[in-house]
C-alpha cells in the first residue's frame, strides 16, 4: 500500500472489549483507528488526528448518554462526517433519538450488528462522498 493513505476511523466507545472488537474489524478492512472513551477524548483525538473518514460512536458512554453530543461536536468540526452509531437502546427509545444530527448516519444494534459494521461504515462513507441520500429515511428532515 505504499503511497496510499488508509482511511482513519474514530472509535468512541467506553467498553474496552467492544473497542477492541471494533478496532479489529476496521483494521482488518484496511482502516487506521484512533480511540476515545468519552466526549472530551473524542474532541481531542479529532483535533490531533486531522481528517477522519468515519466515526463509530456508542450513544451510551459511561453513565451518560453523550453520543448525540459527540456526533454534533464532530460534525461542527467536519460537516457531513460519516457516522456509524452503535447502541443497545431500542430504535424507538428517546435515548436513541438521532433527529437533528445530520447525515450520513447509520444505526447498528448492540451486540448483534457488529458483523455488518464494516459494510455500514463503507456505506456512509460512500454516501458522504457522492451526496446520495440514504434509502428508507424515516424522516427526511432529519438529514437536511
């Protein structure tokens, strides 16, 4: 891969085993990875790293539901940053509300959806690159 730059993925996860799982999957797919366990670390890593290709964000970090704040802050730094949200919350739970966070975003369910993490990351990266709207939007205004 001489001369080629590997895409950089930011993993925002407070559970060490899930961080290692996510890192292993992304690294095997050709990503470089950086990690953050909370909102403050995520912003520090983003500032230090420069161009992030995709962020993988757990909504529940420690005792706080900080994932939405992390996504908002990341997208202030990099508008339309591709984001893969990983959550144990049901899609209809108020804690899992992704409205107003922009796109491209895809939601995966813990713990079962890790097998589709890499395809999901590639999908949102492609959506960001092409500007193609995701299929099956629940609310068009969430992504405008």
